[in-house]
C-alpha cells in the first residue's frame, strides 16, 4: 500500500492506524506527491506489477485537496497506474470534494472526523474492505 499523507503529525497517524488495524503487507508512507509518484513509477519500471503488498493508494486529503487531486488525476490517466485502486480519506465531509474525487476516478471516498478521532476504527474497516478487493493486472 502506498500512502500519501501531507498532514503528518496527527496522532494516531494514518500510517500507525493502518498498521495497528492488522493490515497485511507493507505501507509505503510518502509525505508529498513527488515521493509517491517516484515510488509508483519505480514499481512499474521494475515490472513488479501487480505487487500485492503495495497495490493500493491511500490519499489522505487535505482541506483544499489541491495536491492530492492532482495526484489522483495523474494516477488515473497515466500508464498502468490507472488500474491501481485509490482510496481517499478526507477529514472534511465536503460533497463537492467527494464528487471531484469520484469524477477523477477514485474508488472509495471515506470521511474521517476532522480531529482525527476514529481513524483507528476507520483503518480497521478499510483493512477489512481491502481484503475483498480484487486488484486487476494491467493489460
């Protein structure tokens, strides 16, 4: 799993919550879009696709969603990354943001309390959901 979380510093962190949820596999936490894209493209170049442990992207959406929306758009329009399931975690229940994410191709939009409470429970539910998701191989 690849995680883009620009809001590091919240407790518990999304990365910690995902790991505590019993997630099987690795979490590659990235603090900005460039780091995430570099990691994904390196994965694709090495022909390690699909990589079961790192085949889902979780975008922790900031209030404005600017950088994350750009990342989502590039992921869903370029190369084999368009096949990667993308989960958006938002700390704002803004319906317009949800619509924008779905329009760009996100697979799941999940709202978490703005203060971060419930992130561990949300991560547990996300982990349960991801156990059921089939990851397609690119053509």
